[in-house]
């Protein structure tokens, strides 16, 4: 499994933007699903967005139209562009790498089960 390192988190005001990055080490992830998840203390980790080997993405309804996921296979980096941030987006954001199949309809609640490699997380805090 690859080692994943997230960066780009921070504190922003509502309406602001952040771009998270996830650097994968050890092997190229171009053939596999990668994704972003977030977690608030005391709650289940929920899927935010995933992208497959064909660059097809699925995003959670709660962030659709505001967040976008992308990947740079040459650099082995996964990105999450977050725009129009809301206080409810405040969470620890985790990068994940899985197998060839991405979650779709079950991304939010069960998507984490598709992934075996996780980063340590980067905190995103959105103030009102």
C-alpha cells in the first residue's frame, strides 16, 4: 500500500477556498480509485469525493458544485479543490487510495470500505 501525505488544510472564512493535496509515495496510483473523506470527532468518517482510473469522479451531494476532485498521475498527487466553503465543511480531511473500483451511490456512508490506504489527515476549519 502507498504512503499518503495530505497538505493544504487551514482556517478560512465562510465563502473562501482551499486546495488540498495528497502526495502518494511508493507506487503510482493511476490504475486505482483515490478519494477524499472527512471526519468530525465523534462521527463516522464520510466520503467527500472519489476519482477513478478513467478520471471519472463522484462527489457527495453536500459538496456538489462546490468541491472538485482531480488527480495528476505523472506526479502521483490527488487534489481536492474546495470553493464556497461553509462552516459545516469543518473537519479533518483524509486522503485515501483503494482498488480499481470506486464507490458511487454508497460513497458517503460506506465509501471508506473501498479503501485500504489512508493519510494522517489535514484539518480544515471554516469560520462564519
